C-alpha cells in the first residue's frame, strides 16, 4: 500500500483498458511542448514513493484531458501540468499521450477511472496542503508550489488557489522560465515540414518514438504497458523493499507429511549457528576457523515438527542457551503427539542481534494435534504458543511483523493467523500503514491454539467459511483502491464479513481505513497513535544498542528507507500531538541512512553520523515516554 496524501494515493490504480476511450473535441492550436530538461525538484528526495508519483502524474494528465470547457482546458495549464507529470513519472503513458495529442492538435481522449473535476481538484488541493505543510521537506515544498500554481489556474477559489494567491501578492510566485515559455514545439521548429507530418500522420512520445496513425486517432493510442515491476498480478502495489527482518514467521502449513526433517544446532566456543538438513560427514571435526570442538543437539525425527532457520546467521549466546533448553523440553513435552504434522518457523536476524523474541517463537500450530485437523496450504501463523495453557502469546514483536513482511515471505499465503490479544493494534497498523496487505490476504485473530487451528484448517466452520467467501468477492473487484473504500456496497460487504467472523482483522482494518479517507479527517487517538509509532521504530532499538558491525550495511540501509516510507504513509493519520515524534523519526532515519551508506563505517565521520542517529533515537524514546508509551 497504505493513503498518505489523498485517498487516490493509497496505491497506483489497477490497469484500465483503453478500448473504451471516447473521442472529444479537437484541441485548438498554440500548445507548446514543455521542456523537462530543467531540474524542477529531485524525485528521490520527495516523500512520495514511485507509485504515488505515478498516481499524481495521472491525476494531472486527467485534469487537462478530461474536462473540455473548464479552466483546465487551457494551453498554459496543459503545458504546466504535463511538465510536472513527466518530471514525476517520465514513462507515464497518460502524460506522454497528453503531450503528443496537445502538440499535434489531435482529438482528445479521456483518462478513464479518474473521477470528476471536483474530485481531482480536491485531490490536488489535499496534496498541496500536505506538501506545503510545516513538516514538509524542501523538495516537497518545491513540488507543492508548482502544484499550487496549477491549482490557482484551475480553481482560484480552492485551497491551493487561495494559498498561491498569497504567494503572488508577496511576489513569490514560481518561475516557469525555461520549462514552459522557452519550450519548442516540433511543428514550429526549423526543419519541420508539412510533408513530414503527412508522412507520419501521428504524434511523437517523449522518447522520440513516432506512433503511426493509419485511420483514426483512437486506433493509434499506445496501449497500457504491462504491469510495472512494483505491481502484483492482482494490481496491488509492493510497498516494502526486499530486506531482512527481525522477526519469526511460520511458513504456510503443509498438512500431514510422511517424513520430517531434523533441526540441528551447531555449537562451538566462538559462535553458535543454526544449520538445517542432515549433518555431513566430517562436520563435527572442525569449524571454518579450524578451532573448537562442535557439539550437536537435535530434535528427534519422530517429534513430527520441522523448524527451518536461515543459514549462516550468528546469534547471541543467551538466545542459543534458551533455545537449547527449549529444544530439550520439546523432546519431553511433545513426545506423545501424532507423527507427521509439519510446522515450519523462519528466523531472520540482524547479525548477532536476536532481540527479545525469545526461544521458539512462532510455534503457533504445534498444538493442532486436534484429532487429525489438516491445515490449508495457504495459511501462515505469526506468534508463539504457550504449551502450559494452549494460548497464543502476543509477542511484542508480532505487530511489527505486519509492517515488515516481504513478498517472498508470504508469496503463497492467503490467510495469516495472529494472536487476538493485540487485535486493535493489528487493525490500526493495517488501516494506517498497510491496508493493501489487509486486502491482499485475510489477517485473522485467534484466541487460542485450538481457535488458530480451526482458522487454518481446510474445512472452516460455516460462518467463517462464509466470511472468507464474502471477503474473496471484495478481493476480486476490479476497482481502484480509493473507490473501493468509498463504495457503500463494499463497506456493507466488509461489515457483513465482520458480523460473520469478528476475528477477521482485515475486514475491520479496511472499514477503519475507509473512515480515514480522505486523510486528515479522522485520525487515530493519541494512545493508539503512540502504539503505531512504537511498532515503526522498534527494530531500530536493536541496531542502535548492539554493535553495528554485525549488521549488513545493505539490510540496515533498507530498514532506514522502509522507515521513511512508512512515516510518509502514516504521518497524516496520527494524532496531531505526534508531530514532534514524527519529525524526530524522520531526522533519525536520515541520519541512520547516511551512516549505513558509508563504505567505511569506522571512520570518524561515520561515527559522528551514528552518534547523531543515536541521539535522535534517545530523544524519540523520551518523547514517546512522555506520551505514555515505551520504546526500547
């Protein structure tokens, strides 16, 4: 996902067919192609991510293509809108097509699925308000002022128009010289001829490609490109970069299998490593350094359980000691369970840092021995299991998992079962920071291991099966995300899902996200805003506290980038009293990213940068503590 700036920016729109495009009036002469060579702002420094920039570009293209006779139907507005659109997204097909149509005087076609004139100008006003706020970055403000100018020309009485009029009165309007006024249209340039136009009979896109026009303009429109790399097949956007995460996540249940792999724990005097699979001959003679005798601890094959840990990661000694004790207890406690049930746990760490996850987290489901229950192949569990009373444990890290799950972790997952103890926090996180995940899969809260087993079984109870079926209808809708959350029928369907299955956290999260649209009108209460910020910042406590040489620079840098993306998503949905915390978090992420991007992290400059990041994190801890939260 997962909207930061207006409800149209939650994620890019789904691919829309161009086969139904309608022909409009012929454009009047006089349009001059804008120049996109001059640097207006730096895309990489904007808080808008790639998908959001693409969405803004499409909004600008629709504004000048869809409404003949409006104030947007002006060559000056068109050139400015196209200039910004192509700067934000140089490959945006809507903007490229608009530029070619305007320049050639071809009949216009609409950008489908973009809403009314009032809705688009409202989105533009909302975006300008965000980009020119006190907390906005310098590059955000640059973009905001250009959009203010466009908004002023299109709707002088709108929020953007009124705010830009104040700038004009103070003599601070933006400078379009070299962008619009100095642009050269190919038709008016020296060397062009009527014969050339007759030869091609089409228009050029911004890559200099000539699209041949044989009969009508509608037939030569470039087709929509195949879905970009950051779109999934169902149209949902990938917000999370590929990065290692400090969490444990169970892989999809595999049902009953005839054989189970043994987990082996390798120990030596210098380091502890998890290794999977069979022990190779000679492994116990020496380790990589050629020193220290190795000791082996294994979970017997007949225990009916497999845990696959990532190879090659170093763990703290205390973690390994706890785990060794837990493994021995497993041999005793689970001895009488049926053979063949497979439960996998994936562990990923920042180098030596294990955090406070504890031994054998994510063993949810090992008590699904309930008289031959068969787990569905598309179900995963996140949490841990208390063998004493059969309850799911609400680990402090489990909510953070929902913010950091990667596509490769949940590629085949359709149902994700979590402990119900923290259900309100899960709903808040999904609604404010990752609603796309709530729509893509069904996050469900379990009150105990038996409940979790039932939610993960192939044969659900009648009401739960109906809830899953009704939610699948919402998932199958070919609608833009913003339209989905504003559609009364969809909201009624989501409420029906909640009534059938109160533990369906995805449906509840989407209902909450709908109340937050457009952004800023409904915000999370103070205490729940604090909880969401704690989950965003929690992983960095490990990195600040422990020796960073044990953390791969690429992984740590990716985490800093991910934090910036999440902050840009949730900042408008938090209580206003959280503004100082968000500002500090942005400062921390920037300082930490600077440190991790340095090749020599032992240099004086690198250490100073890290100390700056560490100071920001300590300030964050204080700010959150004053608001009743705890950040460790």
